[in-house]
């Protein structure tokens, strides 16, 4: 029993890898395995979908938003991390993911001066059920890291089906007319935050209504994106 207490005490004061919680040295942020195997998006990226050009299959499909960036592909350990963050109440992952998202914004949007950060919203009933909106948590952290004001400009006015149960065509129809804007965004350059980009339908719908209401430009950042397999 005493040995167990000592081990637990030791673990409580150790530094842990932010994504897998393995004990690491105090001057490290990630364990060796995460450093080597996290699905970082590296290399030259497609300007339209955010994936590496070797994994892009968007065929230069133009969206309503002006650009998108993400630090990770939605695969491997990141799937588990985001799942814990979204569905198991592990909000700390929101801080860790936001740190990597901020790096992507600084690298890929370094010439852009953002007026505000906003996020893909929930309806009131969704928020009661889920306790918190993961995109809002990411946006709050990004706002602090990047020193860009957070404004809750978007509202979700309709409950719709869960996107991950639908194919690409139905996703776009499923988010049509679902969002609206509750604050003045005329002439603003906006950083729009979500957790995962799959087809981009949700982000596109949000960007569209922001521009209809007068936003100048809308750029998107997500924690991860679903990318095609690497081309052989």
C-alpha cells in the first residue's frame, strides 16, 4: 500500500505528454512516440482544402471561406484525443489542441490581420445535452493564445441531423439555413473555429452567412481534417 501511494504521488508531480499522458522529461512537451507518430500535416498544402498536396482530392473545389488550416489529420492518436475532448469531458485537450492550431494559424495565415475569432455554434438544446461546445472551448483558447478578440457572432437557429452520419451531398443540404449572425461583422476579417473538417460543409455554411451579413473574409482553423490517403 505504501509503495502504491509513493508511485501515485510520484506520478502526480511528473510531467506528462499532452496527448497520450506518458511520463516525459520536464523540458519536453511530447513523448517520443507522439513526436514520431502524431498525424501532423506537413509539406506544401492545398490552398483549397488544407491537406498536403500529395493527399489532396478536392479538385480545387472552391468554398465560401477564403482558406483553411489544421495541424493534424483526423487519424491515429488524434481521433482518440478529440473523442475524449468532445464526448468524455476532457476539456484539457482543448488547450493542447488549440496550441497546435495556433501554430498552424501563425504559419499559414501570417500575413492576415484578424478582427475577431468565432466558432461553429450549438443550439441551446445541444449545449444542454453535451454540457459544452468543443468548438467554443477551442476558440476561447485560440483567442487567448493569438490575442484576437473572441466574439460569439454566429448562432444556430435550427437543430439538424448529426453530420457524421451523412454522406457529402447530404451534409451540404443538412446545414443549409441552419446558422445566422447576431452581431455586426461588416468589413471584418474573421477566424472561424471548428474541431474537425470532413467535407467542409459546416464551415462553408457558416462562412456563407458571415459574408452575406457583410464579413470581408473568413478563414478557418480546425484541430484536424479528414484527408485522403497518400497518393502512391
